[in-house]
C-alpha cells in the first residue's frame, strides 16, 4: 500500500461524485477519461496514510496550481483539492486557495 494515494473525482453540476479515477502516467489518457463524462467539475482527493496532519506541502500547492492552469483551456474547473491524513483534513477551497 502506498503512503500517498491520489484520485481525481469527477463531479456533476451539484459537486456530487460521478466517478473516481487514478491519474494515468500519461496526462493525455487522463484527460480523455475526463472528457468522456462531459463534466466541467473535478476535485483532487489525496490520502496520506502515515501523516497525522493534512497541511499542504509545497509540492501539493504546485500540483494544484498546475492542474488548475491545465484544466482551464478545457473548460474544466478544479472544484477542490482535499488532503486527508489520519487525524486531519485540508481543503484548498475552504482555505481560500482556489
């Protein structure tokens, strides 16, 4: 089992989960899957199995910003990036970072 697990959650217009997928190594394959659902919304869900706190790391912030920029031309909006740790949860949207 990996210490950090990342999933892309495809959301409907009410931000309810439609589908979860693991990011492919090839970003183009991931985008193709996203476009199949014809949704404009997605969230990034990150689980840290060993960490007690869900404080975002610089790499998490960089990932969120990069994903946000790459999705905009596709008319897909990053609704949130949620980090779950054993005893904590962090939401980029709730923290005002999206």
